[in-house]
C-alpha cells in the first residue's frame, strides 16, 4: 500500500465522523511514537475503518511487553478524544 495524502479530512465509520488529525495527535502523544498518520480504509460493514501507520522510536523487535504497554497507552490516548 502506498499513501500519497488524504483525499478528505474526515473518516466516516458507520455514520460516525472521525477526525484523522485528532487520532494522529493522540497517537503522537505516546512518547515512543516517532511518526504517525491515520487514514480511512474501505470496509463493507462500516463504510470505512481507521487504520494508522506508526513509526516507533526505540522499540526492539519482538519486545512483546513494551508492545503491549504502547497498545494500552494508545487505547487511553484515543479514549480521551472519544475513539
């Protein structure tokens, strides 16, 4: 998959309007995240779903404990913006 930019500034998931900029900001608030961008991907059930490309800083490949910690931090960050 190759990303070239966002066509629109909203992701509509099952009628819910999601701001990619808010999701990007939430992901970037995690200290181990160096770069992030989210985008909508077509989905037959919901219309679109949110995906994100993330570049981590300092995570060693296979470090499952750190990976789980980052996932929990991401869930908390996204809950703050309502996703």
